[in-house]
């Protein structure tokens, strides 16, 4: 299963690197998760997207629980986020 975490981020490059580090660290702590990195879309409205291979939706819940303890979200900088799950290939 693939998990995409779409985010709008308006902070500095250093703050974005801090977000990257927290996303990667949390993903690596959950069994069966493969963190694939941060990507940018050429056609979607979102600034950035984090890609992860996950064994289940519950794994993403574990990642988010860890992340919420590790990362202090500033809503003026990380304004929006959404999560999308994909299964396949079919």
C-alpha cells in the first residue's frame, strides 16, 4: 500500500528540513514502513508530498501518533495537510 501525505508549507528551507527529518524519523520507527522521501507535484495544488510504502492504514496512524509528539506544528507555516492511500498495482 502507498501512502501520500500532501502538505502546504510556508516556512523557511531550514524549517522544511526539520519537517523532513521528523517525517523520516517517525516512519522509520514503525515496522514495515518504507519512507520514500519528499516530492513536489507538477500538477496538484499542494507544495510537497511525502511518499511512504506502508503495510496498513494502522501503520500511518502509528506514524502520526509519533509525529504529533515529535513535531511542534506551526499552523501559519504548515497550513494544510491531507493523507491519501493507494492499493495496487492491480
